[in-house]
C-alpha cells in the first residue's frame, strides 16, 4: 500500500525514492512462514538467496552456512522442510528472513504453535542475533508480554495507535 502521508526511511534510505535498496535492509517472517515443503532446507535457502538478489561479502554457500549456524539448523539442512518440527520450520523461516544480512528483522508471532523448549531456543537465538550482529528485531505478539522480557523497548498498540510504552 502506498503511504497517505509522512515518509519512511530504512537505514537512511527513502522508501519512495529507493524502494529496492531500502527493502534489502529488511528481513520479514510472517506468522505462517512461506516455506516450500517439498524442498530441503538447503534448496529453499538457495532459492531465497537468488530471489532476493543478495550480494553480501563472500559466496552464497558461506552466507547460507553462517545463517544456518546462527539459527541453529545446520543439522537439518539436507532434510525436507515438511519433515521438520514446527520449531525447526520457524527457524528456517527466520533464516530466510536473515538472507542478505538485513539490519531490521520483522517477526510476526514467531513462537505461535511452538513448544516451550523451542520457544526458549528461539528467544535465545534472537537475543544473540540482536546483540552479536547489531540487528534490530521488531516482533509482533498478541498478549504474551512475558516473552518480551529481553526486549529493550515494548510498545502496546490498539487499532494502529501506540497506547502504552
């Protein structure tokens, strides 16, 4: 949707003047990850790398290997996505969002349907991504504020307006 007013800058780039470059600074994971169940994790991440037209330092394989290590999915890279647990599928979705080393990750309900153990792994991993790689994580959650205890800032919104900070 086009903006009706105001301006959006991502990493200093105007979204209207330079939308493709600005979008490269964002990684997005919707509530239901857009995974291709008949692909292996490696096939999927290579496909997303090509789709995003990434040009990071190093080779494609180095980039994908680094991301797999960050999100702790190295041991399942050769498996079909359909055979993974919900927790691993979420991590594959986060890996997809991290392709291109975005400085902003937007995660919509990243722990929905994930067991307590996998939730802890996800939050530990996100904390590490935030601190070690200086990535801003914008996470949407519906009422599970206890999951946000490691966050620097929490905003509560209602009908698109900030009602509490």
